[in-house]
C-alpha cells in the first residue's frame, strides 16, 4: 500500500534532470513501490521543458523556478553551474519547511556558501554528483533527447551534505539516489571539487 505522494521539482531538464524524472516514473510503475512521486519540472530554455514532459519524465511543467519548488518535498537542481546562485535566490522564498534540496551542480563548496547566504534555515541542502551508468559515462552528450531511464543504473551518486542538513534529509538523499538506480557514496565537498578541477 502506498503512502501520500512525494512531490519533486526538477530544475534544469537537460540529460541529468530529465533522466531523474524518467527514473522516478520507472519507480512509480513498480507494483511494489512504497511511495509515489509527483514530478514537476522547469527549464528556462525554450522548448526544453515540453520536450522532457513529452518523454514522460514529468507530470507537468511550470514557467518559473519559484512555482516549481513551492510546497515540494524534494528539489533536484540540475542547472548549469553559472545559474545555480541565481536559482538559489529565485527559490528561497518558495521552499517549504524541511524541503530537501539536492544540488547536482559541478562544484559543491560555492553552493554551500550560497546556501548559507540565500536559502532559509528550514530547508536542507545535500550536494549530489552522479557518476552515471558506464554505458553513458564517456559519450559526451548532455541534451534532453539523450536522457535515459537507466542513466544512473550501475553508477554511483556522490553525496555531500551541508553540515546543517538534518539526518532525515541526508537519509532521504541516499534513498532517492538508490531509487534512481545509483549506489550512494559519501564524499567531502572539497575533495569532490578537487576531482572536478583536476
């Protein structure tokens, strides 16, 4: 028997964000699913969100980031790194109590600094970096059309919680990663940023 649906907003609907939606829809289709996910998406680029919706990654789309996150349990940010700080500004007032923000941007240390300045104390930030399915790892494609339901399968999700994040939020992040098909693995944000910069 399922419980109330978990409401998810995906901000950024390139390959990663759209693949998150597809993986959640795959989970929704399981007969033994312990919960259901309701997924809304936003992307500022013309035509991208409708394309992700047409692929079946979302239940619906919205016109701005604030409306996407309002009242949602989980916010998955897959925006380009240069847009993450502005995204934090745009969503801050819409985050509900105990919302879990999963930040998949490439660098985590700056995100932690922006979180301290911009996001409300009642929300929880957990940095995540997908190390995707080996079959996709080196193909160099990042567009919506190449999203895949198995994009995270047999891969890892590097998990880097903000020190202020509640234990329940961190557990949600690891469970969420597993539902996508990835194995969660904890890493220090500075170590992750060093690997990205290398």
